[in-house]
C-alpha cells in the first residue's frame, strides 16, 4: 500500500512537472509570436511612412513644375505683348 501511494505521488509530481514545462513552452511560443507581430507592425508602419514621404516629394515636385510652367507662360505672354507693342510702334512711324 505504501509503495502504491509513493508511486501515485511520484506520478502526480511527474505530471505536474510535465504540465509546467508545457505551460512554459506555450508561454515562450506566445511571446515569440507577439514579438513577430510587433516586428510586422513596425515594418508596415515604416513602409507606410516611406510611401507617404514619396507622395509628398512627388507632390512638391509637381507643384514646382506647375509653378515653372505658369511662370514660363506668363513670360511668353508678356514677350508676345511686348513684340506686338513694338510692331505697332514701328508701324505708326
């Protein structure tokens, strides 16, 4: 009877230890998955920030080109009007 009780106690202790090891392993895996999730989120945030930066740069470049085009049109228009005025002045003499 004593041996049976000792054997049962030893088995219970073994099961407890095995259960504790499983719990520890599950906790490690969960922590690893959480770390991977955080890394993935940080990577995505970095990609989105880079993408937004490219959009801003592209918009700034386009705005600069639009301003340049507008300035060139205004200069061309002023040049045409000046040439027209010169022709009128030459024709009136």
